[in-house]
C-alpha cells in the first residue's frame, strides 16, 4: 500500500507541474461556466442538472488528455525500466497512477463549488439531484480515466494514447444509438453498455446501484487490462 | 548470489540471447563485454526482471525470478543504459521518490539519500532540476538511484558512457570500491575498462556467450602458444626468408616499418609478430637464428594478447569465415597488411 502512495504522490506532483493540467482545468471550468450561465440565465431556473449532463460529454474529451502521459511518457523516456524493476507490484503501480488522476479530477471538480454558492445565493435549488449528478459525474469520470490509463499503456506516444481513448469512449457513448438501430435483445444488451445512458438516472436524482456497479465494473476491467498489458511487456 | 541458467530470449526478427549460463559469488565484479547488439542489455534486463526469459531460469540471492519476482527485485539496484530520470524533478526529490519505491522507512529516507549523494558526488546539484543537469550528473543521479537502500546486487549497463575522462576515472573507482559490499555486473564495450575493474569477464557476441574467464585467464585461453614481437635491422626479403626457414614458428606477421630514431641508417627497420607452439623459449631460438644470419635484432619482447585483441579475435572469427574481412580490416590495418604477406606455414589465422 505504501508503494501506491509513493507512485500517487509523484504522479500528482508531476501532473500539476505540467501545462496540460492547467489547460485542461481552464477549458473545463470555462465550459462549465458557459453552460451554467447559459442555462441559468437563458431558462431562468435554479438548476445545475442540465449543466452536469453537458459536462459528462466535456469530461469525455478531457479525461484522455489527463491520462495520456501517465504511462506512455515513462515508456518513452525509459523510466519504466526503473518502475518495472522496483520492488513494487504492477497492480500497486497502476493503482497509484489511477488514484493520482482521480485526485486531479476531484480537484478540478472542486473548483465548480463556486456555482453552487451562486445558485444558493439567488435561489433555493433542489440539492438532491445536484448531489447525485455530481457524484455520477465523478463516477463516470473515473471510468473514463481508467480507459485512458489503459490506452496509455498501449503505446509510448501520448497523442496516440489520447486518440485511442477518445475512440473507446466515443464507442461506448455511441453504442446507445446503435442499440436503438439494432433493437431486440442485442439492442438492449448494447444499450446497457452505454457510458452516457447510465448517467441519466444520476442526473434525475436517482441513486441506482446498478449504475454505480456499471461504472465501477468498467473501471475495474480497464485497470485490470492495464496491469495485464504492463506485465505482458516483460515477455516481449 | 546470482545464478543464470540456460537463459534465452527469442525475438521474432532480431537476435535475442540464447542459452546463457553463468553464476556469480558475493562480492564479485563481472564484466559483460561485446559489440553493440551482442545481447548485453537484454541479459541485464532479464536478471533485473524487466524482461522475462523465453527459457531458462534466473536466481538472485536464492530467489527465483518467476516465483518471487519482488524478492528478486528487492536485491537489485539497476542502472539502465539510459538513466531512468524525471526531468521535471530535482535530484533530491527524485532520490526520495526512489527511496520510497524501494521501501526505505520514512525516518531513514533523509539519511539514505544523503549517503548516496555523498558517494556519487551530487552535493552541488542536489536541488537542481534533473532536466538541467549535464550528462555526467544525470549518469551519477542514475547511479545514486541504484545505490539507494544498499541492494546486495548492482547491475550497471554501460555506467561510464557519455562521461568525460575525469568522471570516467571517478566512476570506475567508485564501482571498484562498491564491490566490497555489493556483487556487481556491468556491461561495457570499452575493453580497458573491463580489464581494469572486473575480476571476471564474459564476452558476448550475437546473443551467445563466447568466453568467460578472468582477464588473465582469457589471455592464456586464446594465446596458447608464445607470441614475440621483434624489431630487426636488415632487408625485408632476407628477414622473411629467414623466418620461413625456422621450423618452430607457427605463424608470423609483418608489423610495419620503423624509422630509425637516430637517422644514421638510411633503411628502415622492420617489425614482426611471431607465434609458436614450441615448448622451448622462442626468444632464444630467434636470437640464434638471426645471429647466424647476421641480422640484428634491435628489440624483442614477448607480447601476449591484450584483452582488446582477444575480444576482436573471439567476436570477429565468424565474420571472417563469412568473408566479411573488410570490416575487420578497417579496425586492424596491420593485421590485414600482414595477411598479404603471411607465410605458407600460417595455419591458425585470425
């Protein structure tokens, strides 16, 4: 467990030293503010859920940028030779990386607290859906990050890593449309794989364990694949 | 301390390593020697567990690489060919990170990093960003990292590459002093370096282990007969004729002309390298033969092969057989010149 903390601390420090962190955060906050002011002023409602449902899509584009360098860069610079020969298990190593980007995501989301204060100052919003939406946003974001970490383990090129995770995430998003076209049992199965569809209930203020389990399962699968991928490099 | 048995690493296209075996006792320094692409780095990566072998077994400190990979990795400090550094961190921060990775207890981290900074002479740059360091300091930081937590085994891949001559001497002395407490494997393609530091040498070529011995032992192993260098005054034809008439000689080669340093003689002197399997001292035989022929020997000394020549002999043998002599000729002009005028008795070749 100590190894996880060591990896996480270094990764976080390194993340916040990189310009990517600030670019991603700035764009995230900018878009968030844009949706927020547009919806609140445009519709005149004290509502944050619409903003959140847009932010899931924004996150889908931000997450690959947050994770693209996690493993790819070390492979490129040769630091992986230190990490893969250090007395720390590959699982702990991947967890360390993953928790670091999760903390980075949390810190980015924490900046949105100002919008709650604005809403609270001018109106009396329904806090239930806001809290579940925020929770859902985080859960969805975490699964995006797991996908991103996996694609980062596939290559030593950050751009390719980001592209691959865009590809995977967009596939799991658009799978919803395919499901409607296919219909029937297969359609239902495909629909259940949709990253966005599982977010809808959170947005309505519903906490359904099946959605939570879905995101956590996605996360676990991609982290597991990452560990396998890193281990398989030793055989190459 | 380290046992490597029949280790192979197969790649689909390129050469890996095949059937490498050796073992190392505690406190030994082993040098891996070979041209680029010989499999030195692959061998080291296998011992450190960065790569798994396709066949064979590796044991470090009694632990099997496959059964207890973490226990093996705990025994090893590894300096890869490219030092594994984060340019955005400073030296101290980086060393603290690696100390944490290696499981150094929190209270001991400050003391341990100070120790390796002291050993590797990083004091002046301790709080500089690694990205701004010179190549020599980067190499030292890599070495410092390997020394953290005093692992019983050190594996150093080309530790002196890219350093200036002064630094090279410092690092060599450092490695030598480390060998008292650590078992060291280092790779190099610089022969005198290995000769200087290592107690044992493995010569690798094209993924195979070509020879393993002490530097002196290798000399004996290759150079079974006697080898004498002579400088003679006289006509070249006369000397060549005389050498051909001595039955004890197995081979000789022409070493080139030497200008007389005092300039009183118009004609240059000639150098030869003569080898023989004869049990009696070749020097005595040469002396009497040349004296009878009234040719003056100006200089004569027994010349056993240097490690460099052994290395070239071992690793170029195959190329010569394959008819790639030109490549070799570039490296050893005197040898190819001699080849043109080799005596008919010349049997063993290069």
